[in-house]
C-alpha cells in the first residue's frame, strides 16, 4: 500500500485489516510523496489466486 502521508496510515491500516481479516495477507505500507492523481491518498496493489 502506498499512502501520501502519515495522517492516512492508521485509517488505511484499519480498513485493510477489516477487509482482509479472513485472508491474513502479507502486507507492506509505505509513505510516498505523491501518486499519479493528486486526489488519490492511497493506492493498493493486490494479487489473488482462485482455485
């Protein structure tokens, strides 16, 4: 996860934890200066395997 400031870290971490409570994925969060669109505050990259 890429967040555009420390102010977003707690909210993003909480939302991620609630959404992924059953999946328990490995996750990394980093603070970045900017994303492509200045309106964006967080970008999440995810991959999934469905069998």
